C-alpha cells in the first residue's frame, strides 16, 4: 500500500514510500503520543474547499496525498478511496491538527494507538 505505521516509545510515525511519498511530497509524519487528542476510524470526506499545500488531490476519485489547509487548520491526508481510515486529532503539533490515512487494518491500528495512549497515562 505504500503506508506503514511505526510505533516508537514516545511517538507514532506514519511513513510513506514510493509513489505515495512522491504525491504527498513528504515521506513521514511524526506524532508524539502526548499530542494525540483523539483517534478513531471513519470514512473521511475531504471538505470541498481545502487548499492543497503541497500535495496531490483528485477529488472525483477520492485521492488525497499531502498537506491541506482548511479554515485555518492543517490536515495531512493520505488515502485514495472512500473507505474507513484512521483519523488522528492532534493538539500542539508543530503543523497538523488532523492526520488522516488509509491502512490495511484501520481498526487494529487505532486500537494500538489507543492502547499506547492509555499506557502512557498510567
């Protein structure tokens, strides 16, 4: 798929490879656990008036890769179909408010992120 999640001790990293990193103009997004406010799985509908800065979008085909600005908030989107994706809401991240990405098992990925968040709170 070109996307990989790496769980580190203090953060989770979304890595893009090959054509996806080319389209997104980025190869990774690092998200410290302490900055993850919420994580859930849902179908994401990109707002029609998002500004691509930089990245690739083909709205009729639901292809979004890269950084987007909408109502003063930055989004990192990486998906290519209308299907359940992992949606992370961040607080205090250096750039992004939301990171939205497709992965083979979004429910399991979101559960693992939640598990790690709980273990940090303990």
